[in-house]
C-alpha cells in the first residue's frame, strides 16, 4: 500500500508540474500578421537580449539563463553573435558562447533567438550562411530556435541588399530546418517595417524585426509599425531599450508604458537590451554584477528593475 501511495504521489506531482513555455506553446509559426502557438493562438514572448558576445560574454552561461527563467520568468532570451570587431568573422570559436546559451534555453524549456549581430551583414554573407547552416543542422529539430539573420541594417536598400541577403540565408536555414521562425531585420536600424510589408519575403514562418529605444522612438514609430501590421506582416521586437538610441541617457518610463501597451495590444514578443553590466542606461545590471545570476535589486539598474517587474508580472 505504501508503495502504491508513493507511486500515486509521484504521478500526481509530475502531472501537476507547470509546463515549460515550449511545452505550452510548442513550435511557433506565423499566421497572417501574428506569431502564434502550435494551435494557431497568438502568443507573446517576453525576455532579454544579451550584449555583443565578444565584449560582455561573461553572461553567456547556463546559470545566468537559469536565473532569468527562475527569477524573472523570461520565456525567451536572445544571444547576440558578434560578427565584426573580433567576433565570428575572424574568430569562429566565438560561436561557442552562443551554443552555451542555446543549450541552456533548451534545458530550461524556453525560446532562444540566435542573432547575427552586425550592421553590415551583407559584407559577411558567406560567414552568415556558414554560421546559420551549422546552427540549423545542430538545433533545427528543436522548437526552441528562432533565427535572426541580420540584427540591424542601416541605410542599405531593402529590395537590392537586405531582402536578397535574407533570402540567401533563409535558403541555407530551410535546408536543415523547414519550420522554425525566422525574424528578418529591416532598414534604418530595424525600424522601417512598413517598407518590408510592401515587399515581403516569400516563405513560411517569416516575421520582421522592429527595434526601438523609448526616449528616441515614440508615437511616429508606433504608427509606422501599425501600418506594417495592417499590411499583413508579423513583427517581433527582438531588441528595445528604455532609454535613448545611444544606449544611454534618460530612462523614459512614460514612453515605455506606451510601448508595452502597444506591444501587448498587438501581441508583439520582445527582448530588452541588454543583459550586461556596462555603465550605461540600457544595461540591466550594475558594473561588476556576478556572471551566474542570483542578482538582487541592489545589482539592477533603474532600467533593469523596471524591465524585470514588467516581465515577472506578465509572464505567468
């Protein structure tokens, strides 16, 4: 009888265990102008982006990701694969940091955006194809993966440069991974999503990147994003800051509240920039914060405290 009761208790405990975000939502897909779960219901992810991997790589570890899941309730993290400035283009070993974050995200049952973090990605097309080919081959079977082939195009032509670049990288990814989400960067630091909506990339499960910094980008950019959504494309905010576009300056809570409402209204997933201890307003952590999580309020910047509260409150 005792053995039977123990077995019943174990089964009941397992059944009562909360599902992980990936267990809950399953493979994500694009349905019309929304990102949806495996049942076609609109889904909204909330999390954080790590800093350029080659400059602040100490948070690219399983313990930091585990703490973000446990304490912040994040359901997505973004790993920024630095390309130039001693990144992947000249140091292929840099990708091992990304792999650590991917492995940690899979272990925790959350989503992970793999971001090719460079402004002039068109100069590194061969490197991008190589990198995403490896990642897709190794991890394409996992529904956790989200690909971001070009972080922030600047003044490149959408039709002549950005779109053809995405198409070339997408072709490589789809040979290994036919289904997982691909989020495509847009012109003007991934803000001109309306332009992309008028000339979208053909294919399935493709969405577009929208970035903003609250003290710089306000209602005008929200209006532009609304038009892009109305034109039929899905958006994801893979990077946003609470401050000015420089990454520093005034932390604008009023504009952040407007942005959070906008993203909630449109079910836009988002990652805050950034999990770093650089001495600037956009950083989540104060200088010299430990690399393995366990952060208290005394370790967080004003921006970090505000973003943590937003994520903890809404990711339930």
